[in-house]
C-alpha cells in the first residue's frame, strides 16, 4: 500500500512570496490533516478535512493560509504572503478510522 | 484544552540497553487515546505504540512497551534492547475522539531526542 505522498520536499522562498504544498493521502482515507512543525516543537494541527469538508481549522491563520481538498482526495495548502515565522516542516497525514494517522515525509519550508 | 509535557529534551542510551522516555498529560476527559510517535532524521512520523485509556493493560509492541498510569496522567515509553535505528525524535501525543468519530485531533508534546550510541 502506497503511503502519504507530499511535494515538494524542500522549498525556499523570500518573505511576502506565495507557496503551495501538495498532499496525496492513502487511497480510501477519508480524513486528511495538515500539521505545522516548527523546529524544536511537536506538530500543530492547522486544518482537518473529512472528505472534502473542513472539520477543524481553528488554528489556521486564515489571513495568509488557505487549504482545499477538491473531490475529497488530494489537498493543497497555500501560504500567501509568507512570513519569516512560517519557516517550518509542513506534514500531511491521513486516516481511515480516525485514531490511527499515517504521515507523509513532510515539506521543509524556509522563508528568507 | 489538553496539554502534553515531555520533560526530557534529550536522552542517550548504549546499544542493547533499556531506556524510558517520560510523558505527562493534562485532561478532564475520561475516554481518550495516547500515542508514541517516532520521527527519524528523514522526518517521516511513524506510529510506535497506542494506548486506549479504557484499557488497564499496558500496550506492548515487540521491544516497545508503555507504563500507563491513568490517575497520575502519566504515559512513559520503555525501549528494550535499544538499537542504532531507534535514534530519533520521540513524540508523545494525546487524542480525544470527537463526536461521530470524525474529529480525531492529535495534540503533541515537544519531543525527546533519543540517541543510541554504539
């Protein structure tokens, strides 16, 4: 079974630029999560989708971050405009029964 | 809100020895799940072990076992016969099932960096 795929693996941008990350969950997994992991900290949930609907986006900075999950499969997370403090690893995870989440390899974003 | 505390930022152990990583959490819930995740330098977060709060028996997965003390809100991870491949960041995480089973949100601690020395 293929795992959660993410791209790109690394991205370097200047502040005020925009960036997008892509995630393809495990086939059949209805729930998809985006986490932000700042260096030295544990991951923090940004947004959770159930199929193509948003379940929880309470910690998503909506003035600059947006996410969508069209057709309930792939998902895209966008930052526009980026700030220095957005430098982090962005992890995507998916689950079928909810309590067991499978993580992708993450995208390391550096904002200069 | 739930909080998860890992008081050991770094630990080291000799190969083949046993090490215990600590985790405490704060919640008013009675039904929840606890997890230990491993994150090696490759960044892939891997589930190590899971414990359901309603189960009194401590979970075990091969060389990994937990000591779950519900009243004390403590959830430590014991790694036996440590191997070089166990070198990684270990995160303790809490999950409270949401209504209808559709809102399983993980709250992570800050992690413990474990180094296994040859």
